C-alpha cells in the first residue's frame, strides 16, 4: 500500500527539490517525519480561559476538576442556545 512508503517517498522528493529550488520551511519539517520527543505538562491553559491539570497536580488544591470529559460520536455538537446547530 502507498501509505507504507509515502513518508520515505516524500522525504526523497523534498531532498531532491531542496538541491534545485527553494522549499517552504513547513514542507521541510514535514518531510523530516514525526518528532519522537514528547513534552510533559502538569497543566494546560486553553485560549478560551479553561485550564486542564493532571490529577497529581490537583491533589494539593482545595478545588479540583478531575474526571470531566465529553464523549461524542459526532464531529460537533450544539447547545440549546445555539441558533445554527
């Protein structure tokens, strides 16, 4: 199947093109493949004001928000106040 060899093919094509033309930096980064370096966070702040913490980092707090999740079988969902669900 083509998806088994696509990453190697893509890397070779970008390497060939780098020698003859300007390649966008984003394309170069994509051609290198995934990064296997993982970052660890004890909390994550979302731009909309929400903060998510690991259970361990919440242990010392008086208020906790562990165990909150949404399971969805659709790509989106609407609330009762949504005018265009």
